[in-house]
C-alpha cells in the first residue's frame, strides 16, 4: 500500500513481474495462524481477497474460476449427489456447486476460519453460500479430513491456494491416495493446477501423481483477469468418467442454470491444450 | 523506469491496474512521427517491444499471438497463396505466414519504419522474416494501400496495435469495405480484436462492422502472458469459408510444421466463446 493519495496493492510474481491494482480502501487485515488475510475495495475489480499478498478472488472475475472448477466436474458426472470441497473459503465454489439440483449435500473443509469470516463480512457475493442448508462447513485440516473420512463423494474439488503456505500438503501423492479412497466408483476429482506458462514442473508433477492413481486424467484451461500469466489450469481425474467422451452436452443446454462463463462448448474446448502444455505433460 | 538499482517498466491500463516487468536494460528508444518505440531487455520475458508505453510483444510469449493470428486463417483457407499483413512491424506474423508452403507472396504494409528498424536490430526472433524473399515489405499507410490496391489476397491479417494512436482508422467500416474488395472470392480477414473483459464495446462494434460486409463472421480467443486481462480475441470474417465447419484438421496433422501453441484442436476450441462474450455480441 502506498501513500493515501495514490492507493494500490501490488502482487509480486517470482517471474520478474508484478501487478498493481488501484484501491479505495483496505476493509480487513489480520494475520492468523495460517496466513495473512486481507480484503480490499478496489477501483476496477470490486472487492478483492488476498492471502499472504496473493490475489485469491476479485468480484469482477471470480465467476470464471468458480464456473470452471464447479460445472466441469458436476456436468461430467451423470448425477452428482455428494460433493466435497477442500479449501474454497471464500464460498464461491460452494455457491456454484449448490446450484445443481442433484446435489443433496456439499461438505466444505476449510483450514482457515479467518478467510471464511472475512468473506462472510465483506464479500457476500461469494459467501452467500454459507447460508445454504445443504452446505456442511467444517473448519479443519482437509488433509486430515480426507485421511479419516468414511464418506464417499461423487465429486471432490480441491479449491486450494498456491502450493506454498498452508496448501503445500495438497500437492502430494499421499493426499491424492486418500482422495481416491473417498471417491465413489464413478467419482471425479478436480484440482486448482496453477499457470502452464510459469508452473510447468508443478503441473507435470501433479499430473504424474494423478496418473499413478486414476485411469482417466486430463488438464483443462481457463483465463480470468487477476491470475497473472493469462492462462490457468485445473486437473480432472476420474475412476470411470471421461470429461469429454462421456459428457452429455444436452444436459447443460436443457438445464435452467445460467452462467457467465461456462457453457457446453466451453466445457469441451477447455480440454484442448496448446502444444507447449502437451509437450510438457508428455515428456 | 525507476532508479538504476531496481529497473522496471510499467504498463498502465485504463482499467485501474498496471503491470510491471523487471528489466536489465533499455536497448532502444526513439520518438518517431507516429509513436514512441522502445525495446527493453527484460529479466523474465526476453526482449520486449513497447509502442507508446504499451507492450506489443515479448520474446517469451509472442509465439501465442503469432501462431493464432496466422495459422487459424491459413489452415482455414484450402490453399492460401497471397497473403497481406497490415501492421505487424515486428515481423512475427510474417514469420509464421511464410512457413506455409502454399504461400507464394506475402505483402506487409507497416506504417512505421521505426518499429521495423528497431526489431531488425534488436529482436531477430521475429524480424528474421524480413530476410525472406517471398516477403514484400512496404512502409506506408495500410488504410491508403487497401483503398488503392488492385491485387486480390486469399488471406488479409490486420495485425494492429490498440485502437488508439496510428491504428485508429483500422477499426472502421470504410477500411473493412476496402478489405472486402481486396479479398479473393474465398478470402478470409483476421483482425486483432482486444480484450473481451475490458473492450466489450469495441469488440461489438468491430463484430457489427464485419457482419454488415461478410456472410461469415466469428470471434476466437487466445491467452498469452503479456496482454493484460488474461483472455484476448481475434475476429475472423470470410466471404465463403467457415472457420470450423470447413476446417480440415488432417491438413494440420499431416503438415510438417511444428508449433508451440497452435494445433488442430486449439483451432476449433478457440472459437468456443464464454457466455459473457456471446451475450455481448448477441445484444
């Protein structure tokens, strides 16, 4: 934050660039046991949530990320009833998951209550989901939860921050072994998978971890405004369901849900990867 | 540019944000009759060309833009022999166009010799195309050229800067009327069409101009690192050829060309637009 006359936040990327956003005010700032959590009112992008100085969501473009992390697995699965979200403390993923009529229960396991409370107070656009009676919100470590749960889920969504700080254990093979066990026979897991331009090694490692466990593993892409580097990815892994071959586009078209980013064509298109990503994942 | 110890360039976006790139040195800077032209050596993105303080290309990611502006129309057209580029002074588009064996002649009309000369001297990665004998480089106003030319082209590529400064006349209907006349019966024109998040009005206007002239008009997307806002677009307009229905994917697969971004699946996927773009173009 600079002087009062010219307020901005600056997100510094390790790849020799940074992005500055003009802000009106800092609405919330607290350093908790896991990370520093801040909410700003920005000039061009609505409310913005930052964990440890990294932009998590902005009201202006959160629809892109939340559409793509939710509707791709939920429209790939023929009838998702039980959904688990690990992370996702702002509530945006739960909001989109709970729009699907088939969903009977959504468990959300967020390690950091500070994120939930900050969003409840300052970002109702995403935290509105916390009022939904089908949501079971648990404030605990997702790694421990997934190790110990006896429940089976149709869809598990790993809506994590970057693989530094509290999310580090979410990027390893023990964790995904437990995810596999907690999935139903036709279960799907989707995970936040960073930037293909800047995080090729991490993407490849996550892809390999999933390939050792699941018969079907793919990566899919999206682009929003506030994640630096343009193109960003999710992984999709499943015991049975192929994300495009088993996808019934007519279900999206017949659905009464309206989206700002997702549609049946974007679903298929997002799995078409540029050559440099294919080369990285192949080698 | 800040102090010597901590050098950076900062691209300021009118939408309340800016992007800073760490630089090693400023290699070229000159204010010409059309615009200020600069070349920097950056720390994470190779050489970078800026016109009037806006990033035009970086060596790190220029392959995305140049693949998508060139190979989409050239693989849509069954046999492109004559290609016209308006703008494109760095040479990257011509480089990709001239990789197609069917191309017998590529005319490039760049208004600003300063851009060409700066790139010739400092960015051989893109300006290598100026050595190709099939390239006819004209330093003149593309608007006047297209008004007066008697030639017919199979593909015309409008590789322009933003619709401010010298590129402003490239975003109007007189210009596209002349483009139409300079296209062969199965001709295709592709144009740089800005950001769908930030330039919705401009995208809609360009789409409408093209729709008044051409029976087939589509928009397609790509994402690179250095164009702010994540997602960016091109328009595709043609007298006869549909960019996906008439596209023969096997031509790409059989071709001996290798790409870093483009492939047959990306070709089709890039025309699948997110809902907010469809709504904007429909209304």
